[in-house]
C-alpha cells in the first residue's frame, strides 16, 4: 500500500512554498557541499583544504548565481520524484529479484523485532503484592524497606513502556509489516485511519480532502511537508555520501569526509520517522473530524450509531467497487419549491439504490 500523498488532488501542494522548502533548500545544500568537495582538487589530484578555502573565497557573484541556478535545475528535476523517494524509504523496492530478497530479509527482521517487543511486554508485567498497588510499592516507605524489589519493579515498568512504544511503531496486523521503520509507521496509520468507522482511506482520501475543513487540510499538508522535507534531506545526504566517497576513495583519511552527509542522511531519516507519526495522526484526525461532511456531500444518511455507520460504509465501499449494494440509502436535502404546486417537487425526495 502506498502512502497517501495528497488528499486534495494537488490543491494543497503546488509550485510555491512547498517547492521552495522541500526541493530548493536540500538542492542548495547538496550543491554547496559538492562544490566544496570538488574545490579540494580531489577529482584531479591530491585534495587540499587550503585550495578549497581559496575557491570559496574567490567565488564571484556570477559563480554564486551559477551555483544557485544549478541547484534550482536539480530541484526541478528531482521534484517529480518526491513520491518515489518517500516510497523507496518506505520499502517499496520493486520486483527485481535482488530487491525482493532484501525486502523479505528486512521484513523478517522487523517481524522478529515486533514479536520480541510483544514477548517482553508480556513478561515485564510488574509483580505487586496482593495488598499493595504499584504506586504504593513505589512510595518512600516501601523504597526504603525493600529497595531491591522496588528497583526490579521500576525495571519492569521501563521495559514495559519501551516494549509498548515499539509495538506502537508497527501495524496492528503482522501481515502488514514493512521492511523499514518509515514504512511501518506510515502503514500503521494508513490502516488505522477510517478503520473505526469502516471507511477505506485509499478509496476516500481524495473525496475527504475536497470536503474537509481548509484548516484541517492545511494542518495535514504542513505535516506532510515536514515528512517530505526530511525524506528529501535523507536522499540528498545519501547522494552526497556516494559522490564524496567516490571522489575521496583514493585519498586515505579524506574518505572520512563522506561521514558528514551520511550523518545528515541518518538524522534526516530518523526525523522522517518522527514526522511520519505526526502526519499519520493528522490523517486519522482528518478522517474522524470530516467524515460527516463526506456523508453529506455524498448524500448518505447520517448514521445514528457506530454499528450503522460501519454497515453503511461497507455498502458504500461495495458501490465504489462497481457492485450494487442493496441497502445503501441516500438522503437528499429538501429545497424550496419554486413556482408553487406541481413545479418539480421531486428533488427533495429520498432515494435508495435498491430496485
């Protein structure tokens, strides 16, 4: 399942602020770094820090403009690939046999990690005395009377908290586990958004984006921009690492210079995982807060109970699949009749899909 990229069909992300932040800024950083790397003279001889400083010092205004133009062209070239970059970091690696084997291996690693977390969570349930609560066992009197038992209790609580936090970074169903951290966080929220109401996020995300509150959509797009920026910075860091490594490979310790962009890539990826959680929470909130606006726009009846809502949404999903639901009911608004009796009063009537 691909991450939901834009529930507003592009109305929230156009060439402008989003392009400037997500595409131009990382490209400028990459261009500047590569200029410094090649300014050392490593591509044609022995690298020299002094030579790089001289190149930076002697850089003219025309040179700065040329570098910025190159960065802008790179940003324009990479901008259409943003979705592919995020998908790659999620773990969608194509049907190549080598990449399929790698995805299988990494998915199994995450499945083992998830199962280990559940096992630790089950084993670390704190043991308390029948006549005392956990809080009472951690009071000053109990800590003084039996510090070893209190330390063991705190250790169990810490283990349970860490294990619980780990499980919250994975999809609820193990068959949906992905081969990367980012993919698992996004997949978890993709599966959760709309699930309590029987709504399919992938089939209704565009419709939800078009009827949702502009404030809610703007908030979601801000969270998405954070994720995209972190993903692009990760890609830029990896590109800088590859080029720096290739240029500095013959020059001994100069190869350590590749550690700079690699550290940027690592930090950016971890930031993308955190941003994915924020984006996923915003996505779940968008569905919860705007689903009734969607029902109104689709002329679906407002459900009176959660059970009826789930049933109605199952029927609606059947309709979207091109089938004929037999119990889906529409509720049209009653408009004022113009021209008195007999002049088209049928628009306000209720219709059903049943024949």
